[in-house]
C-alpha cells in the first residue's frame, strides 16, 4: 500500500515522541524506535498538517548535499515502514 | 551501573490481584495477595519516577484487574508525569464511559482489552463470569477516544478454532493491533493445562490462517501470534532474558524478574518499599541469579542460540524438571524434552469428542 503523496501523515493514537537517556524516541504500543537525524525530522512533520510532498521538499532542503531522488525514496520507505507498524494515519 | 548491565525498558506494575473474573488460564500465582497488602498511591508514584530515571520507557498496568484500584486515575497521571508510556491491560470490568474518558484525559496511551473468546458462551465459561457483552460495549466507547487499542485473545484448545471470528471483532472495532497469545503454562494455566493445550492439528490450521490474515490486514491491523512453546523446536526468549529488559512489581511491592519467579525455591525478592528501583535492578540477588550466562548448564552453555533465547524460561524449567537452571525442556536439544513430548502425546491421543464437554476447570478465585 503506497500512500498518496498529497495526504498528510499524522501519528496514530498511542504513538508519540518521548525521551530516554537524552535521546528522542518514538513510543508506540509494545515498541519504541530510536530517532536519529532524518527520522526525527520526518516524525516531527507527521502532524496532520504537512503533506508527504511538503515533507520531502523540506528534507531535500535540509539535506541539500544528498541526491534529492534518494531523499525522496528514503522518506517513502520510512513512511511505509511506519504504516506497517500502524504508527501513522494518512489524512486527505 | 556496570557496563555489561543494560537498563530495564518496561515496568510491569501488578497493581492488585483482585479481579472480578476467574480465568482458568490466569497467569497470576496460585497464592494471591490481598487488598490489605497493596502498595499505596504514593509508593507507586515514587516507583514510576525511579523507573523512569533508570531508563524505563513504559509502564504496563496489569494485575489482577488494574481498574479495581480506586486510585487508577492518579496512578495513570503519576506514571505519565514521570515520563512513561502508559499501557493499561484490562478485562474491561469495572468500567463505564465517563471513567474511560477520564483515563484518556489522565494520559493513558494504550488500552489493551483482553477477551476470553469470540462468543459469549465460551468466554463466560473461561472467565467464570458474564463478561463478554461488557467488552463489546467497551469497544464501542473506545471509538470516541484518541488512544491506541489492542485486543488480546488468549488462545487454547477450546477457542483456537474461532480465530476468524475473533479477527472479525477486531476488524469491526478501532483496534490497530491484535495479540493472539497461546496460553503460557504457569500459574492457574499450569493447573488446567490438560484441558487447555491445543492439538497439533489445531495448531497447524491456526498457523496457516494467521499467516494469511497477517498479509491481508497489513497496514490496517498488526496481528501477532504467540505459538504454544510446548510445540516449538526452541524456547522463547522469556521476558527478553532474565533481568535484561523488564522488572515486575507485585501488588505488595516485591520486585520480580518475571511473572512466575516466585515458584523458584530459594530466591529472595527485594521490596520497593525498602529499596529503590535502581538498587534492585543493579544488586538484587534474585535478578543476578540467572542474568548473563554463568548459571547455564549444557547444552545451553555452548549452544549457538544462547544469545537468542537465553536458554528459555527458568520457571518452566523448574515446573517441568524441578531444576530452575536446567535447559527449558521445550527445547528440542534439552535432555528433558521427552517429558514435554509425553504430555503432547497424551493431548493428541484424546478423542476429539472431548472438545464438546466442559472440563472440570479449576477457577482462579478473587482474593479479599
Ligand atoms: C493476568 S492479565 C491481568 C490484566 C487483566 N485482568 C486482563 O486480563 O487483561 C494480563 C494479560 O495476560 C493475559 N494472560 C493471562 N493469563 C495468561 C496465560 N496463561 N498465558 C498468556 N497470556 C495470559 C491476559 O489475557 C491479559 O492480556
Ligand atoms: S482472572 Fe482473567 S481477567 Fe482476572 S487477572 Fe486473570 S487473566 Fe486477567
Ligand atoms: S540448548 Fe539452550 S540455548 Fe540452545 S536452543 Fe536450547 S534452550 Fe536455547
């Protein structure tokens, strides 16, 4: 299932940012993911306000040294992983 | 903290042993603690704070029935303000709609509702109460709230053929996760084992069904299946390894490395009333006892899988072999595996007609 890039991802109920040993983590039912650099930048934008396209554009700016195509692929891959975990809802 | 020691990730808070249900597979110990022995709100609040300071991310509120605590809202608030992710594991009784709203308002992150079956008749038989309808009501109420919902079904011989119906309940609800957990055999489950173990044929059918359904529901509902380890080739990494990831606190404040640890003779447990979570995690003799690998016997001692399953479950080793340091006898490499095979042979030889007769269950009582 590939989400529409015009949709706005939002953390699902019961999924939120937390902190542990000075590190940001994504807390989910029975799971926690450590967030580093780009993954944190992505999650912070999963607020139901940014479309996937906007998130991609933002990160391409932040990581302007990286290949834009690669940044886009990484983001879509990461969102797909979070969707499989049921950590995201996609708002139209 | 010595560098080889990892910090605990979850605190399992058994808030009370009181419970309006009487499940025949209840994992609680046979010796249940009374209300008079229970920790105060203040002590629990301190424990949440201390747990967070040693690196714990999540508090699992369980029991008995955690909702039987009249201070449950204060406890949710305390755990949440200590920075923990708060998970409520509940039968859904006693609960009404305003109380649910208040729990979410207090900061509850995850609501795990356990079912005793897909149908009223079997659910009520297993729980020894009329409880099924209430759970369906709770599922309706949950739609109105922003909280993660997991449905937990404990699976055994008398309901393993109803997995599709259970999934239908999940699909018509707002749950994003379903846990099908085959009964683990300790506590009351061990006493009722003969009537709970599924047959090999039932298990194979259920595995095929789950694999198919996991694919179908991908991205909608996360379906997890815990297989019965008596049928497995290798044991499960019980609790993620003894004293590696989890600490359990009993209603009266004893700190245990797992639910059933009290069955192991000779272990002395510290109490959070006398010691901090950090002191216990780092120094409790009971936690040290099976931490790491020094305690292992052959074949575990030299086995390649010892970092994966840590030799299995210590309590199961004790219950089935009499020696808590033995290789978990469900392991196909264990010298005592024939004991488990003999139990399975007995189950699989039973005529299927037995499934339609209600067994002489031993019900879990409700302590005062
Ligand atoms: C002991 S209960 C306590 C919380 C609450 N009374 C309830 O039943 O949800 C904790 C969880 O363990 C599950 N459970 C109980 N006995 C079990 C067993 N022998 N094997 C596997 N899971 C079990 C329950 O379904 C529940 O999800
Ligand atoms: S009797 Fe049932 S509802 Fe009560 S604590 Fe045990 S598993 Fe939970
Ligand atoms: S021998 Fe021990 S370590 Fe090896 S698979 Fe069996 S239980 Fe695990």
